[in-house]
């Protein structure tokens, strides 16, 4: 895993949260790419000295653009067979990488999605309902049954990312759903691996807008569903 898996960490004003995330990844992987999406807080300044590669945007473009830039950089590293996306704010536990990697190899998967459980009392009702809603829409519109469509903790195969990079221009949070759509339409192997649910109410480093960004995700799904029906 150390040499074959690279990590991409999209980051926008995550402050001091991003440094321990990168340290946890570097303890397990040779290649960690941080994409600073126009941050103004200086949080990514120490990361290159730790051993991470840092790409900096001069202005905020959106998580999707940061992901794609990170994918390109990760695939340029010799020997990399898979790329994992990890949130910069500590919402993903780097110690669970080995579990995702084991699933990736065992299933010969192209996309492994870290699957959370939403039955804990610490998770608000709106989050539980929202995840069930998007999971139902994903099943109905693109024919894929996924227990957690919104998890950003994912491993992608090299061959799958090569198609993603040739198909997606970029975007914000809807890019993650667009990647799922490409996997489903292209017949790529999708697998799920259980991960801990780490939820922080009112996370100050989260930039997901529950109205604007949710609408973008839904619009992407509906568009994919309409194209599928036309075929």
C-alpha cells in the first residue's frame, strides 16, 4: 500500500486541522498531494516540509477542480496504482486506509467508497434522511445501489481515473457524484468498505452549502438519469 496508493487532500481554509491529517497519511504512504484551493489562512504552509506535495490555486475554484489537479499529480508518481481522496478537516480516519485498500485489492475494484453508518444519535436527522434520499435517487436514476453516496473517503483505480480526467472539466461538491455516474455508466467495479462515522455539528471548516451544493448534486443525478432513459 505504501508505494502503490497515493493520497489527495483537497483543502480550503481548514486551518490547523489539515496538518495532523497529512501526518497520518505520510505515516502510511509515500505520496501525499495537498491541493490548496485558494486558502487564505496559511494552514498549508508547513505541509511541504513534512514531505507532502502541495499544489496551490491562487483563487478558490471548488473541490472538484482541486480533486482533478490532485489526481493528475498523484498519477504522475511512479508505481501508483490507486488514489484515495481524504478530507482536510479530520472527518476521515487515516487508520482506516488499510481496510479500504484491502477491499480495493480483494474486489479488484475501480472505486471503493468508505461507507458510514447513520444510526448514531450524534448524526442529525437531516443528515440521515439526506443520505437515504440520495442513495434512493442513485439507485432509481442510474441503477446503482450504494449505501453511502455522499462519502468523500474513496479509493480510485488508475485506469478509472484516466477516464475521469478525460471526461470531467471540474466543479464543486457535485464532482464526486459525477465520478460515481462515470463509474456506473462505464461498467467499472464499485465496492463499499465500512468506515467510522465522524460527525461534528457545525464543523467550522466545512464549506458544503446544504442548499446550493445539494441542488448541484441532485441536478447531476437527474441529468444522468434522463440520459440513461433516452438510451
